[in-house]
C-alpha cells in the first residue's frame, strides 16, 4: 500500500510505534515509514525515527536509518545528524555504511564541518562498502565537501586496489570540480598521471575526462596524449576515453591536431591509442586529413594499430564511407591478425 496508505491517521499511529516495547513492532513500523517515503516527513515522525537510531536492535536501527535517508534534506535535523555521526564509529560495518548513505542523501544540508571530517575518516574504513558510501556522501554534499583534505584523500584513492572505490573517487572528483576547487583538483590529477601505480594513472585520466570542458587546456591535452605511450593498456585506454569526452565540449580542433601528430609517433602504443581516441570522437573527427591518415595506418607493421584504425573508421560511420575506405577495409578482411579482420568486418 505504501504511499496510498499514508493518511494522517496512519502516519500518526506509525509515528508512535517506533517507541513500542516490542522490537518486531518497532522494526515493522520503521519499515512501513521507509516505504511511504518523503510524504511522511513530519517533524514528529523524524523525531521518533531519530530516537529509533538509538535502538540496540540492528533491524530497527537499519529500518529507521533507511526511512530517514529516504526523507533526504527534510530529515537533516541536528538531532538526526548527531545520531548518524555517532553511528559512523559503530563496530558493525552495516551501521557505518548506512550512516554514510543517509548523510549523503541529506546532501549539503548535512555538510557540517564535523560530518565532513567524519566522512573523511570513513574513507579509510577497512570495509569497501563503507569507504565507497563515504565517497558518495561527500560527492553529494558538493562544493561544501570540496576541501583540500577531501581532495587529497580522493586522489589517494585513485590508486586503491578496489575498482569500485577508484570509480567512486573519479566520480566524486569530477563532480566536485564542476562546482568548485577545479584548479586544485586538476593540478593534483596532473601529478597523479606520473604516479608509479598504473591504477592511479588510469584513475587520473578517467577523472580528467569527467571534468570535461574545464580540463581542455593545452597542458592537460599534452599530458593525456603523452599517456598514450604508457606501458599499461588501461592507462592508454583511459587517456583515449578522457580526450574523447573533453573533445565533446571543447578544444576539438586542438585535440584532433595532436592526435594526427600522434599517428606518426615512434611508439606503436601511442599510434594505436591515437586511432582509438579518434574513434571515440567519431563522426566529428571525420575530416579528409584524418581519414587519409587512418587509411595509411592500415600499412602499419603493428597489428594493434591496424585494428584500431579499422575500428576508428567504422565509428565515424557514413561520413568516412568513401570508396577508398571501403576498398581498404575490404582488403583488411584478409589481414593476418584476427582482431584486424574482425574490426574490418564490423566497420563494413
């Protein structure tokens, strides 16, 4: 029934139930309020649910926390926030995780200095779900959370062994930069491009791509193109992806000019990555010069360069479908490398 059952009388009855002596009744009442969502976010209900955050029963606590989280900013009273701050130090990982999640859903209204400091501490939690939830909460708090200390922690997380955590760090850095602290974030990401850990380098490329237009400076473009020669394929791929995203919003001509130069690089990895990046830009990169350079790449002695060249022309669609391109792709169907043959088939 959920929202349809959310009449004043039902809400009043349920708001009393969290103080019932029976744990099962308390739990089910909190669960029902959770399902009704924001519609039941009265001061009385919020107060009662806040009291339930002091319950020793994990099911009651969790249901109350989820109900408050669903109410979002309306539930961000000092009483609720203080209870959630205390929960960040709980020995149960699920309690810590849910507390981070609830604070995140309350957004900037919950972004007090104490909350931000406690969420920063949670970034070092041994449990991956707690760490990720803390990142997401800081991300949702936006500009208020974009402090130097938070940024430093997020940068460090780009080198974490867990892909979920690295992904959350990238997302948070990208979103924070849209709202503030852009130059500091970008400078730290540029430093991370030289990190000894390939995961940090890859994460830095990914985060720069998420920043988009604000990352469209000559220095960043140059550094991302330099990453084309990285020894790790994930870093090269992330750099291509980043340039593709940046080019959607700005500096397309500068990026494509640099990519054309990279097609003649002495390092086969850089040549291959340049083809890949041009493919990500797609039809917008389909100028006569670029098409001709990609056709020339069919003669490259490295199979990955030939493969990426076929792939790039395929992604440029009909705009690149000249008779010469079609003929060269047809010839590539007889290439000695199966990746090249497969890519040529797909392009045609």
